[in-house]
């Protein structure tokens, strides 16, 4: 069974893998920086499923992935490096047209690199 310490550790690990600060996670989730900081560092934090769902949504993972995150291995869905995960995370935050334009620009740049 996952206890609250594991959840705080999981949030921190996923957040860092995606290159997201506590401040940015607070902004994306609508929760306070103080709440996220306390959740990550204490074992006696009382947290609702609603708050955990906000964090999971902000980090673009399911609630199950947030609770059962494996720290030592990348998510089962990918074997990406943290940098690739961070790039994908940032693109997903953009509107579809902007994300498409950025992806196309990046692909054009890659064509010139050998």
C-alpha cells in the first residue's frame, strides 16, 4: 500500500523529471506552493483525492501513475530521457497550433544536424 510519504516522493520525482518547479506546479494545479512543498516533504500531510487529481492533471499523468510511480525506472509508457520528457511536457502545455508549429520548427532544425 502506498502511504502519503510515497505520494510526496512521487510528486517530487515526476515534477523533477519534467523539469517543473514547485511554483510552476502550483500555478498549473491551482494549489499553493506551500501546500505542494509540505506535501512533498512531510509524511503527515492530509491530502484529498481532489488535490491529488489536480496535481496529476497538472503533471499530465493519471492518478494511478502519480500514486504508483516507479522512481528508479522511467514510466512504462516511455523510455525517454528526462530532457525528452520535459520537452514533451512543455509542448503539451501549449495550444495545439503553437505546439505543432514548434514541433515542425524543431524537426526542420534536426534535418540540418548530422
